[in-house]
C-alpha cells in the first residue's frame, strides 16, 4: 500500500519544473520575488516544493535559509499575516543565537508583530460600538467582523460584549486613537527592522508556503497580503504551492464578487513568476506506476540503489520522449535487476501498469492525477489481498479493470454495472458479450450501450478493449470485492469533474450569501447532488464544537437551500449534531420555510 503524503522523490519527471524555479532563485537580480507553483488537487505541488528544497540544500546550502509555512495549520488560531512574519523571524533567531546584535533584532521584530496583532484587534473592535453582532466570546467577536454571515450571535453574546464595551469604553477609545497614527508607523518600523536584519544576516531567505488552497478565503487573502511586506525586502523569495482556481475563488469571495480581470490583476501583483505543474501524459503515468509498484516490492522495495537506478532510467527515457519509444516492461524490469523479468509478481504488476496507464492518463475523472492514481492502486491492492485471503477466482488484471470502471464512471453507471452482473445466474451478463462483439466499431458499440453509459462511450470503448476480456468471466466476486472496499472509493470522492469542482468550492465557502457558491450549485450534474452533500456532511461531522458555525457549513446550507433533494440529508445532520438548536442556527433558519416546514 502507498501513503497519501507528498513524495520527496521525483517519480513524475518534475525535476525540470523544479530546476526552473531553482535557477530563478539562484539569480540575485531576480530577488525579491514570489513564485507560484500552480496545479489542481493531488497533482504534485508539494512534491515539487520538496524537490526545490532538496536542490537548494544540495547545491548551495550555505547561501540559503529555507523556511516552511503551512498556511492551513494556522487557520482559526492566528492572523495569517502575523503568523507568517513570526515563523520567519523565529527561524532566523535559531540561526543567530551566537550573534547578540542580530538576536536582539529578531526579538524586537517579534514584539513589533505582537503589537500589530493587538492594534488589529483594536481597529476591528471599533465595530463593537456600532452594534455588530458577535458570537462566542470577545476574541470571537473580532473574528465575526466583516464576515457578514447572519445569525451568529445570541442574546448572551450581545450582553457580554455590551458589558465589555461599557466597562472599558474610554480606554478602548484611547487605544483606537493611538492606532490611527501608530499602525502605519509600526508597519514602517517593522519593514525597516526586517530589511536591516536580512542585510546583516547576508543570506537568501526562501519561504515555502503550502496548503494555501485548503484555507478559507480570509486566511488565503491574509497570507497573500503578507507577501507585500517581503516583496520589497532584499534577498527574499516566496514559493507558493496552490490550486489557482481555489485561490481565485478566495479572492472573488473576499472582495465581494469582483470580475475576473481584477482577480487576475490582483494575483499578478502578488505572484510574479507562475509555474504550472506539468500535465501528465500516458508515458509519465506508466513510469509512475512502475516506480510505485517497485517501491513496495518485498525484495526491491528495500534496495534503494536499485530503485534509484530504475527511477533515473525512466526519467532519462521520459526526457528523450521526443525521439525514443516508451521503455518496455522487460527493459524497465532489467533496470532493477538482471533477474527482474523473471520476478513473476513484479512482472504481473508492471503488465497491469502498462495496460491501465492510457486510461488513467486520458480519463476526465483521473487525468493522470498522481494522488488519484496512488489511491486507485491502493484500492486494487486491497481487493487483491482480500481475494487471495478468501481464495476467490479472480486475478489482478481483472480487479484492476473493474476498479477503473468505478473510478472513471458516474455512480448511476456503476449501479447499472452491478445490476447487470447480479441479475445473471452465472455472473456473465449478455451485455458484455454484445459489447465485445463490436469492440472495433465505435458507432455500433455506442448503440449497444445503456443510456446512462453513453456519456462515457470513449472511455468504455477503450475499457472493453482492455485485456482481459470479461464476457466469459464470472464477475460476481468482483462485485463482492467492490462492496468490501467501499470506504476506499468514498475517499477518492467518485464525482464527475464538474461536481468535484463544485464540492471543492462549497467546502471552502464561508458566506451563506456567496454568489459564486450559488452559481457552482447550478452546475452540479443531475444525480450527483446528494453525493456532493454527503461529502460535505462527512467533513462537517468531524467538528466537535457546534457553538459556532464550522468551516464548510455555509456550503452545505446553500446546497440545501437551493436543491430540494439534498434537504433531507442536511436536516438529518442537524438533528444528529444539534439535538437542541444553537441560537446562531435558529437565527439563520428563522425565515427558511424549507427547513421549518
């Protein structure tokens, strides 16, 4: 089985992309700079960051300070701007312990950051006096400001905040008056002190920002805004890994639906050098599969020298793809060992990889996504282990073929597949015999497809032609194996590309009045509405504290508000997590006829 964390080894020929970034960072005339490594979920952004870090460490370790900042880690706990500056300062402080002058400078900067935290709270606190509703406590009141999400406050919260303001109104006013003049001075002083520290340290600082696209819009914008402080300082660089579409959504959400041109202008000012994660072709997917299988082999998986020989050989072949044919299964095995081709189980694995790679690369549900590919292999491996343990008459190739269907087709198409198999006495549906009889004629093939399969006709045409044939096989054990590993299929979401995009946007929506969320709901294909709601609710069930609105709730609420077929799921969750409705929720749904009826 393969872990779902980012790799520190280049299994996908990403070295070229990482080398481009390293060359930019190595050029003093390019600094300061911000570099965006853009790619969708699971495409390998974090892996590219790891490769860049490794190259910088191996080539010029003494010239760089490399700092990692996980934006998602600080969500809900701290102001992202202050957190980033503080992380950078503390990392530098560790390296200057023997230099009192520089160490004192880091301490001064830390104090400055904490003062700005307080000033930010004071500035937002002005809204308390204007009667802005709050929820939870005084600290949470600060968080509520600017959200515009209705119904978060209850009467107790209001009374508590009123008392705070009444008791300390004069001192608060004094602090606010000071803030009006001191905040710009504090920021200017911070920039000067930080620039002075960097000059004194005489090293390039590279800050890797990861998981930005997992954050809610507010956290995303705060992190991006913090870049502006560093973009005018010497010897600094940011390398930011993110899904560009999710960042664009965060900008649009934060700035109340600004148009695409202004979103682009905003990002262009903050991300000066964008790098796209390379699109993965069939050859890359195939090489990736070879390496994954070899890395967990009982013999070769422990021999890192041989794995590295295989990796470099595959990488060389990929780089010369413009003039060389793809490396054969036998040659790939020979790269590992002279006995490689005779290693039956690995030969079998490589053969499966060779066959499924084209479909994994071209299917709209996968598109070579490394994380999905890895999860696919985990499903196949799990089913193979269950089949072996229970002495079921199915081989690895057949298991892989069935798993491909499930990954690349909609849930309605999968249901038809299971029904066709279960309706037979021998597990050999007539439908598959008919399809294999016309497997060389796409037009005739399409005519014989069930209605709900026709949208997948291109994939299914290639799938039916994929060895082994299935018309003469008892497929009932495969249905059983599928049911045994349902949790694994849920993890990979199993949505169409459009529905998955809507899900990712809704889970990050923070406002129940979001126009972009409502628009996304309108794009969800018929039949997948409940699947999207189910996945959002699975995330929501992980929250233990429902005294305030949890992340992702706004998306679920809007989905139920807009689509009647999802309301039963939403109501079931509310009755489960909130037997006694919270004041903020009561306020939210008081005028919602669909919920109260």
